[in-house]
C-alpha cells in the first residue's frame, strides 16, 4: 500500500484596523444578488395576486399559487436565511422544521376531513 500524506497549510490573517475577529467566517452575498432575489420574490408575489384576481387557471389556480409560494420560500431560505452557504447542521435543522410542519399539516387535515358536518 502506498503511503499518502497530505500537506495542509493554514494562513493566518489579521483583521483590518478597527475590526475584531470573532472567529466567525462565512459567505456574504453581493447586494446586487440580494436585490435581484428580492425583486424576484416581489415579482412572484405580483404573479400570485394577478392569478387570484383573474382566475384564468380555474381549478388549477390553487396548485399554481402553492408552487409559486414554494419557490418564494425556497428563495428566501437560500438567500436571506443563508442556507445556500450554511453549515450542514443549520440546513438539516431547516429541513427538519419543514418536515415537522408537513407532519402537522397532515395530522390537521386528517382530523378536519374526518369530522362530521353539522347542518342547520
């Protein structure tokens, strides 16, 4: 067997004058990217409002609006909550919360759909 050794180098940097290094490193998106994402979310919101006011899709309007809402929530999570460059534990926590919310919705709807309707 071959003996593979990997040399690792670590560079130490000093923070600029007037700033302190708290050991926090991360990725910061450019303001242009955040503005484009914000405008995209607003555009999808306008599309949702237009769809509900015109009703052109008929019975499929709700499904289209839910799909648009899913895209909006994904954009907000990835860019404004920094899940795109987040730690794996943070991403796992966010996905677990979405999974848990899905369980609660399923339980709520199963209770609601099995109740007897009282007329009168």
